[in-house]
């Protein structure tokens, strides 16, 4: 159980850092005045997916099953 918790923690920290890097990339692109709106959409969609997948636990909601995991 402890190993599973450590793995989840490492993934959570990795995703947090990844989201921070993507946000910095968005900020840098916006500051340069780049008109690449498609890149902004791709970054935003990727960030939304990471948040839903790793912080909101969306796959667990649709997976079914009973009980709570602690």
C-alpha cells in the first residue's frame, strides 16, 4: 500500500511540475505576442486533460466499482 501511495505522489508532483512548465510556456508565448492561437488551444487542452486525469480522478468516476480507496 505504501508503495502505491509513493507512486501516486511522484506522479502528482511530476504533473504539477509539467503544468507549471506549460503555464510558463503559455506566458512566454503571450508575452512575445505570438499569433499562434492553435498552440494556445493545444496547451490549454493538454493542461485540462492532466488536471482531470490526475487531480480530479475522472477515470475512476466512470470506471464503476463500489467502495472508496484510501
